[in-house]
C-alpha cells in the first residue's frame, strides 16, 4: 500500500463516501455514512487513499484492526488485497457474495462474529405481525393502541426537542453507564439531523413523546433503523413503533435492517422475538497465519 492521504473521518467526507458506496448497492449498515460518522469514535475511523483506491481503517468492537474497502473487491484484485493483508490487517466487513473472488486461494481464511451480524426482516412481516409466533406482538400493539391516546408523525428535524426528551427518559429507565449505551451517538444524530438526511417516525402517547425511530434507505430495497428509542412505561411502545414505520415506508422497501446486537444478550433476545428472516454476516478476511 502506497498511502497518499490519511485523515480522520469528518463530515466533509460525506459526499465522496456516499458516491463511492452507491457503486456497492450496500447491504451492511456500516456503509451508511451516518453510521460511520456517528460511531467514528468507537471505531477510530481514518480515511485512507492509496492512489485511486479509498479505504476506511477502523477497529471492531472486539478490537480487531481492519480495512473497509470503498472500492469493489473485484476492481482491487486478489494480489493487491493479499498485499494489504500481508501488513497484518483484515478486510471487513465483506459480504458472502464477494468471497468467491478468493476461491481456490489456500492462503486466505475468513470468518464472522455473530455479534456483528445484522438482523433483517421483511417489511410486510413487521407491518402485519402475522401468524402464531408473532401473536404476542399483535397483542402488545393492541394494548398500546387501546390504553393510550396516540399519534404517530413522520420525523423531521423540528422534532429534536421531543426526541431528546425520549432519549433522556430511555437512558434514565435503562440505568446503564453512559459508555455502555449509544446515547452520545443518538443525541448527535438528533442534533445534526440535517447533516445526515435521516428519516423515521416520532410517537406520542397521551400528548407526550413516547418514542422515535431514525434511519435511512440503505439500498434500493432496504431501510436500516439506526436508532430505536421508546419509553417503556408505555406498554407495547416498541412493537407499535416498528409496525407504524413498516406501514408508513414507501413500498420500494422490501426489508428492514435492525442492525447488530453487539453481543448484548438483551438486544439479541429482543431482536430475535420478531422472528428474523435472515442474518447478514459480515466476514473478516485475512491471510492464514
């Protein structure tokens, strides 16, 4: 690698990264610029240029250093990629459909950490909660809609104060240390809504803000939810929020991506109860030792 530029990720990189990512038709939540920027501290993102090639250098939640290619792997070529990996760094996140370029290369190994994998559901499933397995979701949703006078609105930056009020209540109820939550990233997303083009829904019960969802279109058929915050004293708030969003989204979106669980058992259990349609595994590719 012949590094010609190395800079910490900043807002000024958004247009360039968005343009590069469109070529990918990305499936992973990491490729949304808002996700990259809002979690830049956690992953220590640096943008690196090697001639005409662009990468993000980062660190996974389990402390693995990696390069995230912003150029399709086929254009980079296996010899070049092996040269990068010879520096002792892995490629991540790599989709299963791209692993074929390493076929028949015995020097390469790949794996994934289930904690990184995105939970994906059909929009229709979340819009209807069909069948016996989701009957509890339907019942919870009915309770929310029966117990409270409620109103759902399309989210805009003008709702920042109400969203921050929900975020504060969510943090207070959760009782976790600040460092163990995404409070800081979520507050930044709310306060800089216009910088990221995030959309979603905000929810009111008995005239008070009860929850919000923030996300964006990840590709032509997938909407990714970056932040989901509800005040759980309102029974059924989360099942109501997801259902409301699924029914409000344009029909072009076939899938909802709920992102990863970070290895947190509470998140894993909560996301699994919606009956995942499939998991998107993010492969780590490296040279065999």
